[in-house]
């Protein structure tokens, strides 16, 4: 199938898309094999074996989930580059952790620096959950404006909850202190939400509960060797294209406590003429969200050998 790269965006998944066996099929391809080997050497243990045949609970530990998703995405992207030289998308975007995958694929970071930063992100977010446990909940069937009001009403000094992931119309994740989260769940149901489901996590990502590790994260981001990119990466925090190294850094710093504006990001790319979205790495979650955000679009996965035959 021929894809018009001028109207194509590459998307990179975040947490929730991981699965045991992820990326294993790609190891037969030299470009992917090189990424897996480099990752194992940099981490000083076989992350590839954990990804391919490890225990699910170990892979689902955010300490491992984040680098695993990053490695799979970059293995798939490097394979694309080797098999389809010169075919470069108009835009890239990543959901939460996936933003680091996107800007690395775009050349904003080397693979080694990107992986070190991803590993640090997982370590710090796990620490934040241990120091100041919180929670997250998926809210279905409620618009953003109403949910923002519900979160504001459920929050009190020292007990906050806010929108964490604006995934698509009718599917939003909120995050914060457990007691405020519980109030927000009740408020969301009263406001007409179809469902309000607590998630099985103790980490309140993209909320003020990440404050305890923010300074360490800032230092890690500032220490990494970023470069300007020629391929625009749509940032999570403001849903606008980022090109300059300083802007890439700023978005990653702000992302820790602010929402992922995924709906706005996809709509922005669609307004710029993007009609094809390719999900690079694990799963098909983002492709499903895209179809619920804008109509008339096509979404393809790019994470296994058969996917490369389709694209």
C-alpha cells in the first residue's frame, strides 16, 4: 500500500499498550536487532528478554514499562527507516511517555540519551507514587468542560484532582489525591458520566502529586543533549508543533504535572491536512482514539512484521 507521507503522521504509544512478546517479531530485522542489543547493553540487563518472555507483572511495573515501550517504538521506527528510506511523515506525536519516543525518532535525542531519560522517568514516577500515593480514573461519556468543573468542585486545599489525559471525546482520565478522586468519581456520575472507573494504579500521573520528583526530572531533562528537529513533534502540553531543543525540553518538564492534550493534538494535525496516522510500536490504542477524534482518517499499526507488509 502506498502512503502519501505529506498527509501522514507517526504516533508513539504510552503506558497501557505494553504486552509480553512486544517487539519479538522484529528481532529478525537488522535495524531492530541493533536497537534491542544497544538497549540491553545500556541498561546492563536483558530488557529485550523481559519484553519478549518476562512476567507480565514485572513488565507492567512503570520502571520497566516505560523503557520497554520506548525500545519497541524505536526498533519499529528504525526498521521503517531502513526499509523505506526517505519516507518521512509530516508530523510526529506521542502520548505521554510516547512523546519521548517521538522526539527521539525525530532526532531530538540520540537513542542512548532518550533511553536513559525514559528509564529515569520511570524510576522517578515510581518514587512519586511511593512517596505520595494517589490514583487515576477513567471517565466515559462526559465532555471536558463538565469534567473540569467536576474536578474543580472535588478539589480542596491539599486534596486535588484534575484532567490527566484528554484521550478522545467521551474518554478522559483524571488523576490526583485518592479522596479528591473519589469525590470526582461521584460528581462525574451525578453529572451524567456513563462510567467512572478507578484504575489499578497508585501513581497519579500528570498531576501535582508528581511535584516531589519534579526537580529531579527537570535536572535530568536539562542534562540531556537535545537537538533542534526538522520534523515537527506535536507536544502534549500545548498541542502545538515543537522544533527547537529548548521547546522540546520545556514540554517534557511541564508534561509531568499537566494534562496530555491528545484530542487537541490529533485535531491540530487533521486541520493541517493529515489523513493517515501510523502507530509506531506496541498496540493499536492510539489508532482507535484517532478514529473517535476525527472522521475520514486511516490508522495503521507499525509494530510487527506483517504491519510492514501493509505499510
